[in-house]
């Protein structure tokens, strides 16, 4: 008896959708299995046998989609700049400010997409009151061992300043 893959027994249109989903590395096995009523094991097995050209075609589609998005953003940015120039010529302050806001938003989005701008919050624990209290407590507890206390204090100052120090003891 010949064994057929689950995808081979489906209509052509559905099979193409399954293969496209499998070719996209951003789609998890479980999502494909659930969406098309397949076992995760079958998806994993079939995905491992996908032709390289199918995977490359999917990647090319993603690049083309990104290029189209960037083109649209560039057009929007140019339009905002033209509106800004027209507002400067007319002297409309409110419209000018709106055009600046739109241009800035487009630039910000472009920078985010290009990976040049990170809007995620940055946390510096060295300024947190809990860290400062912890640090003081540790240094106080080391008071009976002044050499260790000085060594740790020096390392903490170096770390706070962003200086990476390798190794343990500096002296033999």
C-alpha cells in the first residue's frame, strides 16, 4: 500500500495554502496543524522536505512586501514634506505643525523598521532604590573583610561605569 502525505490528498488550492504556510518560517508548526486539521508531526515531517526553491520564493515574497511598504512610507513622507512646504509658503501654522507631526511619525516608523530606533523602555537598575540598598547592605556585611569590601566596591563602580572586567584576582 502506498503511503500519501496528508497534503497530497487535498485539493490543489488548499495544498498550495498549506505549502505557503509551511514555507514561512514565522508560522509555527502548531498553527499550521490547527489551521488545516493536520497533526503537528505531519507538518514537521512535510516542512522538513520542502523544496529549497519554495522556501526561497516565500522569502522573496516577504522582501517584496517589505519593499512595497517602504515605498508607501517614502511616498507618504514626500507628501508630508510637500504639505509642509505649502504650509510654510501660505503661513498656516496649524497645518504646518500637523505636516511636521506626520513627517516625524513616518520617519520614526521607518527607523523602527530599519532597526535603528528602539522604543522599548530601557531600565537602569543601578539607579533603583532597591539596588542601592542591596549594594550598601552587601558592602556593610563585608566590613570585617576590608580587602574583599574594597575589591567588591571597585568592581561595582567599574560595572556602574560600564567597564567590563574579566577574571578573578588581579594579583597572584
